[in-house]
């Protein structure tokens, strides 16, 4: 096991212990919640070119207190058992915080996807799915994977197709995986969900004047200068939605090969187009490239959003940070050593298990859609439209005044699936933040949002175990 990922798992467990010490749940119950329930390590051969490669892969189910278990599948050369265990643990707490009724899980395949052709990736993904099926580690009521670092809707479509091949007659089979293409029983708004959730969480955190004053900022996300590290799915949507809907200024974007900086703001829509065309953000004309790409950490800004991988902010670079808020869009981006420094500096850290829970929240909506076999909004959209139109008509008659056709269209619109997904996600992120903030405010011993988030999760998972009668 690599040293880095082992420290990631240790950090998650240490943070858990710190929070657990502040609760009065029985020791045995806390020990049960802390550990991973099932770890499936597999090796399988896949023919790549003329040779066979032995692929190393994992699926970890951290907690079955609720089922199915849920969590993404990561493709990265850094994958190892402890990394997947850390990520699976975070999924349990993440789901509890946003009231998504699943246990936590995570999968990983130790490959660098860039090194394989699409056909080879398909072969690996399908074989991995078969391994999961063989051991009962996948299914709509058992364990439901989703995208993560290095995977997306293409991989989810392969997983679905493989699962369906082996599950003839299973009526809910399409609920075996989420993050699918919309045309393959996916849901609108899933691709942007994690980034959109990051935006809602940030906007909520910035809306409390007293909290902002404590860290030397003014209320509101508008005008805040943001640096985003990582321009993959999560980083891209976090940046574009914060800019478009929150009027924030994105002053820096860091990728593995370059860090872009523009104090007046980078046009994210243009950057997305540029990356699509060139395959990288390197050479983008709307910003300057910093000499040292690792200097993203010291850019003068209000909010830093690490949106790549774990262990990015460490005891080595944490002192350089000028931001007042660290928004953890990635899982585990701050090491224990880094966090100690940031806490001393009095920064606000919005913890991963809350801030990036938008992905699994919309996955939950997708799974519900799959089980109900119907698109959200189908039943009520037209009925609502007609009702609103009747109300407007009556008001117009009574007042003898009328509104324009454009205004009428706006007011009488019934909700589509995307509207419902976004409003469900917004409600979830706002309510979860209130809950965490209340816990922090109520208890003097809790001085950071991560511990508060852990306690919120721990109490919910503990109550489930108690309700089951497992720990009377
Ligand atoms: N991989 C995402 C996460 O880390 C999403 C998981 C899911 O949708 O199940 O939260």
C-alpha cells in the first residue's frame, strides 16, 4: 500500500475518532461504524494488444446499515486498497449528511485510463462488472456504482449493459448503476450535480454575515475571487456555475500540466471550449500561465476549491495559502498535517463529505427514477401549468388587467425533470449545511465544520443501528 493513500485512510479514521470522542454512543457501536464491512480485492486478466495484463481492482462496502450501498468507481494509477477503503468510508458519512438512504461503498481499478484505447477500457470495465456480479457486489438493491475520478457516463453505460446481460427478467435492473447517459435511463442534471452542489454549498456558507466576518470576508458569493484546482468534471462545473449563477470571479485554474491566472477573471465558458478543442488548458490565451504550476496554492484569492485528488494540501504547502475558505470539492484533499496548519490560521474548511455530496444526491434521484420507471415531472407538469393558467386568468378577470404573453409563459410553466433535480439538490445542500452549522454553533467543543459534519453523520448512522436492534 502506498504511503500517501495509507495516510488518507488514517486521516479519515483519525477525523472519525476526534468526532466520535465528542458523542456518547457506545464504544462497540462506534467501532462497528468505523470499519469497512466488506473488502473485495480482485485480479483479472485482460488481453491488451498481444499480451495479457493482470488488472488490480477493488470494491469496498463500508457500511450496510442501509442498502443498497453506494459510491463511485475510480480509474487511476494511484488506486490501492486503503485509498478505496478511505473513499468508501467517506461515502457512508456523505450519504448520512444529505439524508440519502444508502450505505457507503467505493470501487477502483488501478489503471491510468489515458494509456488504454476505448475498446480496451470497455473490455476492462465489462470484465470488472462480471467480477462484481459473480460475488454479488452489484445490483439495484445491493450495491450501486457511479462515476468517479477517471470514469463517466460511457463507463456506466458499459456496466449497465453487462449487468443486464446477466439479469434477464429483473425488472429494476437499470437501477444497478447511476450516472448513466440520459438516453440509457440516466437523469438530467447528474453530470453537473457534484459541481452544482459545490456551488450551492459555497453560496450557503457565504450567506451568513457573522461567519464571513469571523474570517474577514463580506457576505455573499458574488465578487468572491476563486481558484479551482482540477478542471475535470467537478472542477469545471464548480467554476462555471459559481461564475454564471453566483457572479464569482474565477482568478485561477490549475491542472496537472499548468496553472492559469487572471486577476480580472477567467472566462470559463471559453476555457471549456478551448480544452475540448486542444485536449488541455495549456496555452489558453485568456490568462497567463504561472511559472511554477504548483503555485496555485499561493494565489491571492478568497476561496480555494481543490477539485482533483486527495492529499493536495499538506504540511509542506498549507502555509502559503491566502484563501479564507477551502471548499473541498475533491475527497480528502487536505492531509492531517495540512489541516492542523489551516485550523491554526483560522480558515473555514467546507468538508468533502458535505460539499461534494451533490453527486450522490442526484444519483439517489436517478435510482428513484429507475425504480419508479418514470421521468420526474411527467405526471404533474401539465396539470400544474393548467392550474397556474387558470389562476392568472381569474386574476386578470377580477382586476381587468392583463400581463404579457412572455410573463404568462414564465409564471405558468410546469416543472421539468431538470428543474426538479436542481431544486431537490438545492434543498438538500441548504438543509444539510444548516444542520452542520447548527451542530457547530450549539456545541462549544466543536470548532470546525468537519467535526460537526462527522457528528451529524455519526448520529444518523448510530440511530439506524439502534433502530435495527443491533445495539440495544
Ligand atoms: N463518486 C461520487 C462521490 O464520490 C458519486 C457517488 C455516487 O453517485 O454514488 O460522491
